């Protein structure tokens, strides 16, 4: 099966069966298109071998962006995650492909999480002017974010 055909089926699967966001689908499309860019033409899924993936990773590692000389390790991993997800999709559809577990992600340093102490929290919660309606709203937003662990985008949604 041709990679581009399977990629289209995969992106539709993400939208319909996995209910992924349009942003996620666009990103996966972008990452998988880079594999096609590297391969130079529309390859067969059977052409995706450990050696091709190794060379693609090397190519990605040397690929610059408009803001830096190279892609970050996390961005490289996003490409690999998209490919692994695609290969898992192929396995579900009984399309002969490289097993997804053959693709290892690059090691990255995890960001150290820091927490606010009591004084910092007190200063943060005292910022809204609670004598006004907007201040009460802002204080409620801060307390909701703090107590629930919601992301700002989740709260806004």
C-alpha cells in the first residue's frame, strides 16, 4: 500500500474514530509529510524499515527551522510519536508494516516543576480587587485554576 493513501486513511481515522482535534491532525499530517519529503517520493509502507527511520531521524536532527539551526529533541520526538501512531494504525488495519515498538524516542530532559509557596500564593490571590465585580471574577478564576489543576485553555473552553 502507498504511504500517502494510508496516511490519508490514518488522518481520517484520527478525526472520526479517535476524535482528535484538528490541530493534532494537522500536526500529524505535517510530521508524516516530512517522512515523505525525506524519502523523496510516495513510498510503500513496506519501505519503512529501521534503516529508513534511522536515516530520517538523522535528517530531522540536521533540519533547521526558521527560528533555530536545528529541531529540538521534543520536536523530533513528536515526529516519531506520529510515525508510531501511524504504524499502530497500520497494524490494526492488517497492513504489513514495521512494528511501532521498534521506534524509540530520543531521550529528553524533563522540565523541573516548581511550586508556589504560601507567601507567593497569598500575594497572587490578593491581586484582584475583590470590591469590584471583575475582581471577584478574577479571584474565582485564580482559585479555580489553583484548586482544580485546570489548564487555562480548559477553563476558557
